[in-house]
């Protein structure tokens, strides 16, 4: 029997056993479904809170002193009500978000062209009242600027004289690049899927075989150690790649439900972007599976292997944390670093940029080389009596 057929036999055996393993299926389906769904629900909730403008009730003391100001507040969607006897106690108790007090000299100051005083009583430590207070503050600021401009015009002075420098911004951002801040979780989720997808299968085909006592009989079959490891490696890679594809599909579906268009942003991934993400992450799955097989080979039980392998889930997190603090362009040298290169390329894709083909080749090539090294190291471990009889 040829070596390719022997590897295929091992692959089929491990895939069949993996499909029966509920823990492997759990990692294959639950993480891709739960993670993107929770993040999309969180983003949708944040968008709803940011765009929704609930009615605001603003108690105003001595509203009769500033009829024009009151009309402006009403036009801004603010309901003006009578102020309580003790505004400070009302705000401190949380019964009112803020209270506006019109000073006694308000009308006289406006008539004389001076600054008219109003007092806004608020508690800036209250998170729940902050959106309403900010709307009131913006409305008061707009009214003050409008009155100031009318004063200058009444005196024959152009309001533009008060603005010495006029800054005209040319925004080159696109809806997708503006929405990239909401897509930062996509690279992390997809990279974590590459490590989580094959984790349970890798622990089962190494430490699990040893714990069940089927490892020694398996080594007695007419299959070389290298072919045996390669078959297990292909099976773990298949699980990891499937998890990546399912995670990306669920993420794309979840993002389509987030109404970021209200902010003039786009948080969806085009079919081209999805293909670029797959071209970036899929070459990493063989490396993740190979490293997991190598690490799990040292464990005596599945539980011990899962403890070791759980530390590998931090591998995608550390580059993501570093790149969020120190953004870098994915050049060929940086792309050649496993996980770091994929993280940088994915960050560029979600911003709407197109990394160079050399970056893809550098990232995928380095991952495959290291994966082959890890497979050969695992095959060498399978020849060690300490590993084989490690129970």
C-alpha cells in the first residue's frame, strides 16, 4: 500500500472518530455561532443607544425670563417643564437629569449686548443622565452662537470676522474604513477559530489514544510514524479549517444585521474581502494543528492536554493587542511572522486596503514551513519510548 493511501486511511479513521466526539463538534459549531452573534448583538445595541433620541424633560426655573431660549429648546426636541423648589436635591436624587435656571439679569444682559447668564445644574458622574445633558448643552451652545452672530450682523459686522481661520476638512475615508473600528473583532475571532477548531481533536488523537490504551496497538500497524502523524495532522487541520469557514460565514451574516449605515459606516465584508480573509487564515490552520499535536503529545491525559492547549488560544490575542496599540503596515518582513503577519493582513483587509500578494505568500509560506517542522518533531516524539509508554 502506498504512503498516500496509508495517510488517507489514518485521516479517514481520525475524521470518523472526531465526528463522534461531542467535544470536537462543540468547538466546531458553538464557538463560530456564539461568538459573532454576541458581538453583533452588542454592536447593534450600541448603535441603537447612540442613534436613538429619547424625549428629554428639562425643568427650567424662571422660564418666562427667556421666551426665545425656551422656543429654541422646544424646537430642539426638549420638553420644558416647571422647575422644582430645590433643583440641587432633584438632580442629586436622580429625579431630574438636569435643571436650567435663568438668572434675574438675563433679559437686561441681552438688551445691553452682554453675556446673559443661565445656570445648568447637573451631575456629570451619572452615566444614565449624560446623553440628555449633552443634548441640552449642545442646544444652549447653538443658541448662544446664533445670538452672537445676530448681534454682529445688527452692528454691520460680518460674523466671519470672529473666525480668523476657516478649516475645510477633506475626508478621504470610506464607509468601510470608518466602520473598520467595529470590525476589529473579526481578525481575532477568525484567528482564534484556527486554533480552537482542531484543539480537541489534536488532544484526542494523541493524549486520548494514550489514555485509552490504544496508542501502542496503533503504532504496531504497518504505518510509519511519520505517515501516522501526517494523517492525524490532516484531520486536525480539516477541523480547524472548517471552524474558520463557519466562523467567517457566521461573522459576515451577523455583521449584516448591524445598522452601522446610520453613522455613514459600512461594517460588511464583500465576497472579495471574505476570500482574502480565507486566503490569509487557512494557511495558518496547518500550523495551528501541527503545534497542537506537538504540545498534546507530551500530555498523559486528555484533560492535561487541554490545559496545555488552552494556553495556545492566547497566541492570536497577543499580536492583536500589540497591533491595536502600535498599528503597522503588513510588509513582507512582518507578514513572515506567524500569527502576527496574519493579524496585520486581516486588519488591512477590514480597513478596505489590499495587501500585496507578497505579503500573502510570506505569511502562508512561513506558516507551512513551521507546520512541517512541527510535524517532523511530533513524528520524532512518536519514536521515543518515554512518549509511547508515557501512561
